[in-house]
C-alpha cells in the first residue's frame, strides 16, 4: 500500500522509467542494483532516486541495494495496476498505425490495445498488428463491452476535443492525447498530452544550450 501522502508529479513521471530499468535488469539476469547504477543508467541523481523511493517505504537496504525481482513486481503494480488494462485507439492514420504496430507488451505486459476506431470505410473492418479497426459509431458500445479505461487519441485536434467529452461520459478515465488541443474533460479524467512539435522544439533547445 502507498503511504497516505501526496506524491509529487515529478516523481510519478519517473516511475515508468524506474519500472523499465528494473524490468530490463531482470531480463538481463541481474539480481540487485545500487542507486548509483540506476543513476548512471537513467541520468537521475542518486539523491532524487532515494527521495522518490522514500514515498513508497523501504524499497532497498543500505549496503545491499535494491532487489530487482521485488522492484519489478512493486513497480508493475504501481505503474500498471494488478489487472490487464484494455486500451482503445482512435484514429488509424500514419501515427495511429505506427502505435498499433509498436509492441507495448514488451515492457507493459498488462496493457492491451483491444480495438481501434476510424471513420474511413476502406480501413474499417481491417486489422493492424492483430487489432481490429471498428467504425467510430460503435465507440460507446465497445468501450462499455470491454470495460476500457484508457484511450489513445491520434486524430485531428478539433476532432479530439469533440470526442473527449463523449469518452469521459462512456467511462474513459485516462487519455493519451497526441492532438495539440486541450481536451474537453473534467479533472476526473487524467490526460497526458504529447505534442510532437513541442517535443521537437524542446529537443532543439536542449541541443543548443547543452554545452
């Protein structure tokens, strides 16, 4: 159980990085790691790592480090939860298709992109990497049928805004938003915005000012 205190957003943002690190360490046959090794691999200073981990109790032992298998189990529960999460994807253009072809289960084995939606009659009825593409008109019934909680939006900005209110009313609790627009949802829905143009500008900025 998590301690009953607020965990900073910056710490929450780093949890998937820690989970990925421990998962890969386990796959490489590593039994235990130190905060220094985590720091070097993730470029996060050791003090920050220890502070992040302190929000969850005693995860390691001084002089021993962190048990990889135990931390994989722990972060798997914190990042993914205990059950398989059914995810829907809306918009199967170039970006949407690329995401469907990406193997999410390699790291997140409890994430299942169950179905995709589109309006293009030439695409509806096809499958992309084993995921069926369904007409957007069936959105509500499918979400409720498979008990989906997460949606990935890879549609034009205004379309995403219009869809987001419906998604909340249908029971979606989290949205990975690839549109550049602010979605029309309440605070009850967690939205993670990924604006590729902004990310590219940030990359160029850091490249220019790194040295």
